[in-house]
C-alpha cells in the first residue's frame, strides 16, 4: 500500500493490487476511510467520514489531483 501523501491526520495511498480499476486513491484517518476516483475527482465510497469532513477530504484530493495522478501513472504505468 504505497502512501503517496500525508496531510494533517490523513493518509492518502493506493493498494498495489488494484491496477485494473480507474485511477483512484484511498484516504484514511483513524478508523475512517474513503475512496476517490481521480479523473474526475469523485467519491467512490465512504466508510465513516461525516459529510463535513468528507468535503474537506475531497478538497484535499482535488488540490493534489495532478500529483496523485502522476503517482498513479508512476506505479501502474497507465492513466486508466
């Protein structure tokens, strides 16, 4: 599970065994987790984040979209 970004309490990472899915990231904080598609940025799954915090997390993903896509391409060699 390569971590590609840490921001405050959030860890943003990929699972290395998901190369057949479109580009996406997983975001964890404590026992909360969400999955976001990267192109375009949209929520795929939320496991416990409040609506308010989820908007903050989505903003974080949007602000780092280019770097996250670059990291995805570096690991999986495709933009999906």
